[in-house]
């Protein structure tokens, strides 16, 4: 049986039997991967710490016919601080759900790997609403779904008039084209500017963005519409976040 090593973030750990887990991993080298972790939840298991959600761990895996199996796992970064803050924990679950939804299977996307780590590390800090918007817009761009903001996505003209944002058409709709997607939410120029910066700026500059509450809400609505459209469903973890008022 062929053994190989990989570094990965645990996106999800599903309890299969009492002590067994199926892990959904985001690996650096081969994208998303599902693996078996036999006995990983046993109190005496040496793998136990390394298979917790959000952990960045080094795995030794054995190639299987259907699914690979965890032989050894060692924690590199445990993100234990997330478990002490319920909202941060809820947001971490949401980010991991998006990473699972957007990361390709068996194909590396080092950008998504780096993005998830960067944002998880900052989740207990200030302006985490903007941090999550940054994650949402970046994961779209890293998946080849960068929204079109420079021209109208329907007529390719300069965006003018009351603007909308159409996830289906992939970007802004000018006032004249709004009938092309009646469900498209409003997207004022202030929101377009912030979204543009989210897409072009590195994460450490995003904390310096000044965003008024109306623009913040509109940005959240536009990105939410985009995420739901591409995932073809609403992320499940949002129900929990709404209960927390986030
Ligand atoms: Zn147009």
C-alpha cells in the first residue's frame, strides 16, 4: 500500500461509528480530499488532536482503492482560540463550508488554502464582518468566478443608472439592463468600490477600509447572492450564524 504525506486543514470531521471519522481535508498539494480516520475519536488515539475541525495538520496517508486512510497525524496549528469564542467558531464553520464547496477535488488550489489559513487566524480580531466579505469575494475570484465590475455584464457598456448585481450574469447590470435579471440585488457605486478593493487589496489592507453600515449590508447581500448561486444552495452554517445575530 502506497503511503504519502500531505499538509491539510480539516474542513469537517463526520462521525461514522463511535470512534471513526471521515475527514474532509483541504490539502495544499491536491485540493479537497476525503479520508478515513479509524479510531481517531478514541480518547487514547494519538491522531485525536490532529483531526479536529480547523486544525492544520501533517498527515501520513495510505492510498486505498476507494478512499485513503490516515496512518498518522500531527497537529501543526490547532486554532484552539476559536473554540473559546462562539461567533468566531460559527464563522470558522461557515468559511470551511465555503472552502469545501468551492475547492476543487484532487486538484491543487494553493490560493484557497492560503486564504482560509489567513482568515481563520484573524477571526477573533476586529472587523470580522469585513474579513468574511474578503473571504467570500476572494474565494469566488480564486475559483475563476471573479465578478465583472468594470462594464455591464449584459451589454458591456459603462455601468450607469441604478446598478444591480447579477450572480447569474456574473457582475454589474446597468440601469438599462436591469430587466435581464429581475432578482438581482441593488449594488450602489459605493458598494462597487468596496467590492473592487476587496478583490484587489491584500488582506492586511482590508482592515483599513471605511465602510458605512448601508454599504456593508449591501455588500453582504450581493456576496450572499453570488455564493448561493454558485453553490446552488444556501450554506447550512448560516442558520447558526443568524441565531448568533452575526
Ligand atoms: Zn447594460
